[in-house]
């Protein structure tokens, strides 16, 4: 021991431990969920026409894509042609039934409202899961995937690729090292949406293309007539299928906030927006979430903190001393951490953090660096044994609770007609200050026309709805007949 340095000893010990992490199939057998590093994973993909296509390109170079599933075969045509040896499916349930024994891992990149059920079914089969952001459409679904991943001890990853980047690492390390002091306020924004929002629901039905299975696209949501405005891609702005600009981008932009400040459940939430409609997300939103104090770190305390979110063109004020002429929008948004010593600003994905003072911190590097793509790091984790697996940067143990924060913002917006700050009981997933007999009305349609030079408004509202029942359904959706989530472990 005296002849080698401590660093050399640690490096050799780490290498030895890593060598024991992965156990060949010949020893454990594939039925145990272990794949040797010399083997290739058999990956199935559900939802391949959009972001799933990009994810697959980062997977197919090293591993086997054995099955492809999508509800729109025209939208997915290019991927089917690029991967002709993969078996093609419309319905992921049939794919699971037929190929459960030959699939090791599943990529889920469908519309938001089907992330949870497809991922949950894969987890219960013991399959590793890579799920696009937002992880789920509701709070309950996020909690469920967190617990299922823990129960089945598989490798998981949410598709917020910035979590594997250097910007998030530096932001965390600077804050944990006390470089900007205590943080009691954070502001964040995105330049989205870039799809239609704030629209009345369409009144006519369009012909369903022969290449689209609308019933399977609808999945667990309430069935409604097909309209071209819903699909493809524009589903993000409709509450039944998407989570608006907040759900689309907060998983990228707020991740360094959640991780660096070690946030848990918010205690109070409040939302406001442009015109709020029953079916479509507003054009612009502001959400405030209040988080209680957490345990202090070695070099900095973590006091109560307000987190503000803006989208649709809304932005926070420039902090005092901000450089004139500098565009804060960096790759789609930004975050401002207001500290007692300094102000830290980073872009979307945690990109390029910098301090308003101009200092460049030299904080200890304590975060794990990811030398490969977000998808390849998940593949690496899939091939490690559960006992020795190094978790991915957005493992469901973190992505699940984080996604609860994101969809909590959606709840705050959709419940804003209660005209009060809402108190949240995180462990029990319920609001504590909505009275049993409290009601609200939701705007179904808003039109106006000019008559004799004056605007005449035509507003159509729902009948009064029990607020507790409405909130409960938003927290835990009532799935359409024939669609069911696994039980909470």
C-alpha cells in the first residue's frame, strides 16, 4: 500500500468493482434480466414517427431493434423502411403478448397521455424502459412509474437529454459549493409553444386516414371524433393528449432546478394564463410553486423557495445588472437562480451556466459525467446488474418525482378558476383547501363577432362542476373502458 498513491488505489478499486458489475448471460441467464456487455439488447419501440425516430438513431448503432410499434404508419414509414428486420405492430399490447420473451428493453415515445400505461406494462414485464418527456400525463401516473421501476429493479431513463449534459452538472456543483449563496427564488421560461394553443375544440370531424388507427391513438383517453388539428404533433396543445408548453419544455428547463435544489413536493401552487378553455391549453401561462425548506447541505442552506414558470412569450424581468442587449433565451429558454451572493443563469437543458458577477467558479466535480449519448447511457445501465447498476442521469427514481412537479404546474393552470392558492399534500396526492361543496365552471367555447362596431362575445360554459371531483380526476385519470394501469405497488 505504501508504494502506490491513494488515487491509484482508488482507481484500481473502482475498476475492479466495475468489472464485477456486469455478469454474463452464461452465468445468470437472460431470464434474470442481465445482458453481458458483449451481447446486444433486443429493443422494442412504441411511437417512432417523431422523437422516437431520433432516439432510435442513437440506439440502433449498437443494439438490436427487434420490434416497432406506431398507430400511424404513414408518419412512421421512414423508420419502418430504415429498420426492415424489425417486426411491425399497430398495438403495443399485441407486441408485448407476442414478443415478451425476446424483448429486453422498450422505448416509449408516444403522445403524453399514453406514456404511463405503455411504460407501466413494460415495467411489470421486467423490461428496461426509456420514456420520452414528460414522463406521464398526471401526478398519479408519475408516482406509479417511480414505484414500479423500484419494484422491478430495471434500468430506466426519461428523455430529458440535458440531464446527461455538462450544464446541469456545473449548475449543481456551483450551487452545492455555495457559489451563489442561499436561493429563495427561481424563475424559468420557454419560448414554446410553437404549435397551436388557446383554440376552441373543433366542431367537425375529419375523415380518419387509412394509415392511422385513431382508437389506438386515443388509448386511455375519452374518445372524441378525429380532427386533423390533433395529429400529428399538434396533440401537444390539447389537454386530452398533451400537457402544453409546460409539459413539453419544463422537463428540460426545470431539471437543474429540481436536482440542484434537491426539491421534493411543493406545498402551494398557483397558476394564471391567457384564455383558459376546457379542451386546449392556453397560449401563455405563469405558474408559481412553493417548496418548503430542505435539509442543509455542507456548504449552503436550502431554505423555502419559490419557483416561477413562464411560457407563451411571457418572461421574467431581467435581474439587476443584466448585460444590455444579451438575449436570455438560450436554446429554447432559460433559468435564473437568485442567490444571496450571486445570480446563476443557464439555458434550456441547463446549457452554458454563467454567473451575473462574471466569476467562473472552480467547484469540486462531484456529479457523474456521461461520456456517451443519453440513450447509450441507458443502454449501458440496462446491461448492468441491479445490485451494481450505476443509475442513469434521469432514472425514474428522480424523473418520477420531478415529473410530478411538472404536471403540478398543469394542475395549477387548470384549477385557476378557483381563484386561490392551492395547498398540496404531496405524500397523499391531494389538495387540502378545496372544499367538498366547492364548484367551478370551465369555458368550453369563446367566440366573438363585431356588430355595429362593437365586439359581441359568445361564451359557452360548463354547468357547475364539483371542484374536488374535477381535481381528483386530473390527479388520477379515469381511463377509458378497456385500458387499465397496473396496481400501485
